[in-house]
């Protein structure tokens, strides 16, 4: 099955990015692969969230609270799907645009097009998406988030180096510079917005 093959390929990329990251391919192909690879982990996350939620039969809740908890469960399940299939791809597109503009036009580091930067950024989000079924499990959510963020940054550096055909230190330098520039821009903009809001 294509879904199983893509899931296996996703874990191969996550665990061995240097060897398994596709060296070519457009944005549409990468998005198609991402959605197919994340289907089973997302389905497992929804199942785990349902069975581990207090509204599952057998927890013996009062009727009023049950109705409220049922609503929160429904919203949680919807947010899981939106998070993996909407927020991650959209945020990857936005982040990739920023990485690409800074890395190509300001630092003159990237060799390739925006497609390569987007593909690297989306593929680097695989730890979040492929392991999302761990998120509903109590006790390991913090560990999941820590590992996903840590491995995401490693994957992003390697993926950008591979797809933009640069050294890993150059990719890391471009990412670090972009993050610092974003933080400085945010820190500079906040006081102006605050003054405009308060009329100072």
C-alpha cells in the first residue's frame, strides 16, 4: 500500500535524513507524500485521544460534565487534524519563505529555489506529525514535544544542506541568523505596537 510505503519512507527520512531525503521533487509531490505518510499516525492520535479521554464509557461522569467534556473532546480531535494537516504545512510555507529570503538574498547561502527550502522545512516537521499519536498519552506529552522540537531543528539543518546543496554549517548559520533577525524584528516591533495601542 502507498500509505504504508510512505509512512515507512517518512520514518526513514526522520531517522536517516542524509540518505533518504528526496533530492528532487516539487512542492505538490512533497505535500502529497506528507499527507499520505501522516494519515496513519494521525488516525492513531485520534483513536488514542478518544479512548484516553474521560468521556470514554466507563469513567462514570456526571451528565452535565459529560456534555461539556464531550464538546472539549470533539474540539480536541478537530484541532489534532487541523494541526497536522493544515497548521504544519501552512507554517512550513511561511517559515520556508522567511528562510529562503534571508538565506538566498541577504546571506547568499542557498543555491536552489524556494521549492527546495519548502520541501526541507516541511520534511523537517515529520517528528511532530509522525509521532503525533504520542500527544494524547498522559505522562509523555512533554517528552514528545521536547524530542520533536529538538529533532526538527536537526532535520531542518540537514534537509536544507542536502536540498540547497550547501554545507551543514552554512545551513546552520543561515537558520541561526534568520532566527536572530526574527527575534530582533519582533523585539523592535513590539514597543511600536504598544505605543500605538496605548496612544503613547
